[in-house]
C-alpha cells in the first residue's frame, strides 16, 4: 500500500487498483494496531486491549504522533464493510491514499528504527 502511494499518482489508479487499495488498507491497519499492541505489552505497558487502547497508549509512548489521525483510521476501518457505492469507495480510497498511508509509513519508519 505504501509502495503504491509512493510510485503512483492517485488519479492514475484504475478501478481495480482503487478497490485493492481499500482492501489492503483493511488488513494493513489491523496488522498495524496489533503490532503496536504486542510491542506495548512486551514493553510492560498496561492498557485496555484492543485498537482504541493500543492507539491511545502508543501515542502516549511516542510510537505514533497523530492520535486523532489514528482514531479516524479506526473509524474508517469499521465503515469499510458498509461501502457499496462507487463514489463512497473512491472517497475512502482518496482518504487512505492521502491521509492514512503517510501515518502508516511513519509507523513503519518508527518501528524500523527500534
């Protein structure tokens, strides 16, 4: 997903690539918050398990810098299953491309430096 956003302009994506971007976001986000949760638990942090607790504690611990952006990603992730209209899918893909991919890239960079 990150590679796609670095190599391709959003407006040049085909319908299939746009749908693939949304689908890939689903499992990339799930993996991201679960990795954060595992790192926090391994490091001895105490927090409510699950995405909300993991995001909050990861922000407090400095693993992520944009708490609001991550909370918005979570809300978007939960909405994806209800997207059927092509305009809604395109709108979600645009948000993923421009707003969420940079947040996931920042996490990748942070975790790579550990």
